C-alpha cells in the first residue's frame, strides 16, 4: 500500500478551518504527509488544530483573495508536493436578485484564488515534479440547481480551468484534478439550511442514495488524488456525492 | 414600513403572483407558487428592499403575510 502513503510529501491545504479542509488536513497527516494549512483568522486556525500542531503541521494565516496576500503566501511557502484548494464560499440567490458585486465576490474566492495561487506557485518553482493539485469544486459545476447560478458558474469555471492546467503542467509531471462533492455536513450545509429551511434540506437528503456525506468521505478520495496511487490520473473530476448525480 | 409596501414587493418578486392577489391574512405557504425558490427569493427580496437578513426557518415559522411583515418590522427596528 506504499503508493497510497504520503510520507515525505508536503501539502498545502487552503480553507483548513472548513469542515472539508480540516478533514483533508487530518487525512494527509494520517497518511504520513506534512501539512501547511491556511485560514484567514489565526485564532480560528489554531483552535481547529489545537491537538495537531507538530513538526508535520504548520498553520499560516493568509488572505487568498487579495493578490498581495497570495504573493506573500507564495514567498513564505516551502516546495510543495500537493495543493488542496478547500477555501470557498456559497451565496444562494434566485436569478432575479443577482448582481455583479455578488458574482465577483464568489468568483474571487472560488475561481480566481485557487487558479492564480496554483499558477503563482508553479511560476515560483515551488511545485515539485510528481506533484498533485486538487481543486475542491462541486457537483453544481456540472449539474444545475435552483438558486445556484453564481456558485455553479464559479465551480464550473474551476473545473474547466483545472483541465487546461492539467494539460499545460503535464510536461513537469504535475497533475491537476477536481473533486466534485455533493452535500457534505459542514459549514456550507448549515448555510444552505439557513437559506432553504430544515424541511427542504431533509427532502434534499432523501435524493441522496447514500445520504449526505461527512467531511471524511471527501478527505480520503483527496488523499488518493495526492498520492502516487493516482499517478496516471490528471485533468479529471472525481465525483463524491453518495450517488446524487447518478440518478 | 407599511404592510402594503411589503405585499407589493412580495407580489413583484415571487414568480407567477398577480398584483393584488395577496392580502395581510393570506397564508402564503399555501400558495401554489410557494416552493424552495420562493423561499430564497423572499430572503433576497427583504435583504435588497428592507436590509433585513432572515433565515428560511424564520420565514417558514410565519403563517400569514401579516406575521411575516411583523417579523420584518421587528428585525428592522434592531
Ligand atoms: N459542504 C458542502 O456541502 C460542499 C459541497 C460541495 C463543495 N464544497 C466545497 O468544499 C469547500 C469547503 O467547504 P466547507 O463546506 O467545508 O466550507 P465551510 O465550512 O463553509 O468553510 C469555508 C472555508 O473557506 C474559507 N474561506 C471562505 N472565504 C474565504 C476567503 N475570502 N479567503 C480565504 N478563505 C476563505 C474559510 O476560511 P476562514 O476560516 O478564513 O473563514 C473556511 O475555511 C468549498 O470550496 C466548498 O465550495 C462544499
């Protein structure tokens, strides 16, 4: 099982304070890798990982939306064998209440930040050959849902950009894949429940053959995409949705 | 805020509602047009027009438009 092991690999995880980001950090550590974890709020970041801080785990406060914040982060980071882009935001709104301000705000964190942070790290020579980049997208990146126009657009753009990056970085043996989760019990599900109501959420969960996921259900597939076990997998999207889009 | 102002905005934003079809005592959750998108639209409408942030569960706890208007008014006062 050595191919699934991450020993000797250093992985950057953005949005490490999120439900999914946090589970990914723990998964990487458990698989033997080292983690550099980013969040905007140092206190929150330290709070989430009170028991994990070790030589293998380094929290870094970073603002991913500001170009200057990304530049500073790139300077600070060591050479990486993997990046998992978990930072992201959701804004559910009906088509009749969209605005350019809302669209740009979502695009900034869901699309611009992961793409331009990856390319800046590549340009700075901080992505090691054999490295693996994982964009945490969403099933809405390719399947429609009411109220999701802006979010879906940002995630679809991310998936498309990932495919072209995979082609361009293949000569350096750097792989780029997206992961498309369905509903995972974390901060974002609470936010969706706030916008849709408990009853609508329960009805939505009934459409999931395996029910809603837990953050760990997404973290282990990410570990696979980071490991050498997936060394021939690039430019693709791994759907992790308990069968939701299989219907 | 006049309840009439809220009713006008409600009728304008929810797809398929005719002007004048809603009264203060209307049990809006029984309307044929009321679905999850209508909930999202109502949240977005009160945010845009009255600068009030509501959750779906808060709206769904109201029976009539009058109760909904009281909720919006109470939040606006804060
Ligand atoms: N949960 C789901 O059902 C689901 C489904 C499909 C896809 N996803 C995707 O999975 C990822 C993680 O989701 P989650 O549910 O675990 O998220 P979450 O608990 O809502 O947390 C969001 C994360 O994004 C970070 N973030 C938000 N805005 C940011 C900004 N402007 N700059 C830097 N960081 C920012 C937050 O960091 P701070 O600590 O700094 O606030 C936090 O770590 C997201 O990309 C989301 O779109 C989630």
